[in-house]
C-alpha cells in the first residue's frame, strides 16, 4: 500500500516538473516580431530588417514572408530556415 502512495506521489511530482519545463520552452506565437538574438530554437524563421519571427514549417526557405510588430504593422521578409 505504501509503495502505491510513493508511485502516485512520484507521478505527480514528475507531472509538475514536466509542465514547468514545457512552459519554459514554449514557442512564441506565429508571425510575432522577435529580436535577432532570440534565445529559443525556432523551426522555420522569417527574417526581416527589423528582426525575426516564427512561421509555419510548411513555408519553404527562400519564400517571401511577413512578421507583425507590436504595433500591428506587417513587415516583409524572407524565410531563411
């Protein structure tokens, strides 16, 4: 009986740790303009003269794309990877 409590407690602790780590590495929303030195890994990036943004992976590298600034202005760029 005691081992069942330990197993449940361990599962709860691991779940909380997993949720905390997932929140730490959450990707930014698509098209939001980020600084060039954004620290997180991004699968597909649109590069503009003002920064970069995350875009869907279905957009091929070299394709024109756009990012949106905090003011809601769309800026043109190109998909780089």
